[in-house]
């Protein structure tokens, strides 16, 4: 699994002119699922993201996690994170998981965040979404479950 994690002061997802997910302070996670990913990948990545110490403490050092600040998470599916642009000019998405499997692992990731007591909002899987955010910092990190441990 791949995740683009952005620290935000607010973020929202709109589908067909309707807001389907919205958070205040927290993290926006664009989540891509690869064909070799597993339930363990989803749970481990969720754990890693929830515990990342990327929010400032009283000394303005990135020392607090999403859990520490009682922040929220907005998760948006994004298969294009598995786009391979090495050949030609059109990306290949052959390493992205098939939609049914990707949706299942996306839901596993969301559930793994929810059991931690963190407020979690989502986009709409397989929909065309408009994502709006105010990136705080900016702080943006790229994570890959194959490189976590």
C-alpha cells in the first residue's frame, strides 16, 4: 500500500456537488492499494500513520501524533499512486490492485483507524472526487507498506 499523508488544518471530499467527507485538524491520506497488498499491510500502515509524530508540541517540534492531538483522518482512495511512468508518456497502472480487492483493503485500513478511536472520514471509492485541503506546514509524507519494517 502507498499513502500520501498531508497534515491539514481542514480537508474535504466532494462527489457530485455533495460533501461526502470533511475533517478539521488532522491528516488527509491518499491511499493506493497494490495487487500484492494484504490485510496486514492495511493494519500496519494505519498504525504507522496514526502514530506518526508530525504535529508540533509546545516547543514547535514535530513530536505529537494524530492520537496525541485528538485529530481526524480523511482517507481518499487513489489507485494512481501505483502509476508507473517509467516508459512512454502514459502511466501504467498494472501494479494497482483490482477494484474489488482494493476496496476491501481500503475498508480494512479505515476500520483499523476507527478502532483506535480516531475520527475517520472517507471519500467515495471508485468515484470522481474533488479534494480540497489546507496543507499545514506544508507537511507531506510518502509511505509504502513494503518499506515500513
